[in-house]
C-alpha cells in the first residue's frame, strides 16, 4: 500500500527517510507534513493563550472574526472555503461571536439559514486590538528570516496548499 501511495505523486526529491536497524523510518527533520503540523501546533498554543487571556477568544474565533473583517457580508460556507475550516467549528465560532455582540448577520430572502455576516462596532474595535497582537506574533515568527527568503517561503506554502486543496 505504501509503495502505491508513493507512485500516486512522485516527489522530485529523495524520500525524507533514514535507516534505523535496517528499517526505513521517517526523518522528521525533512518530513514536510510533520514540520508544518509542529509549527501550526506551536503557533496555536502561543497565540491562543494570548487571545484567551486578553480577549476571551480562542484561535478559531479569531480566525472567523478576521475573515468577516476581510470579507464583510461573507457566509459561513465562504468562511469555511477560504480558511479551510469545518462547518461545525465555524458555526460554533459564529454563534459565540454573535452572542458576545461582536457580529451581526442578515438572512438571505427565501432561506433564513443562509446568513451574511458583518462585524458590529464592538467587533471592529476588538478586531483592531487583536490585530496588533496578531501582527506582533507574526513578527516574532518571521523575525530572523530575510524578506527575500520569506517571499520564497510564502510562495512555496501557497503552491503546497494549491497542490493539496485546489479550492
């Protein structure tokens, strides 16, 4: 089965493996999915703790709040599509944010289940405050990376995302 999966998408580089006692094992220092996941987990632990402590929001609520700010009038499906979030997590976050008075919605005529979301004035103010912290965290994350290398890295991340989820 493993050999078949390798043949589905052959890599242009040697496999990120090493030999351990004659057995092929992953070399985590070169295995892209591991490194991306480890980075994401470390990022979420660090930022989520700040957001919860200072604003009473988790990373999921911040991502939804931010997306509604980026695209006012967006639907839940639009949020899920853009930030690759599952519908139940988006629904819980929208409900939490609305309950705190940070979002408002309008239901589409003919289908009250299809809501378009906007930040309330309180939501806009909170977004401004969190944005400063979010950009500060990103600054820490990228502080030792030269701008030209960061541009290449971002380009590579976008291509990887397109490879795996062409949406």
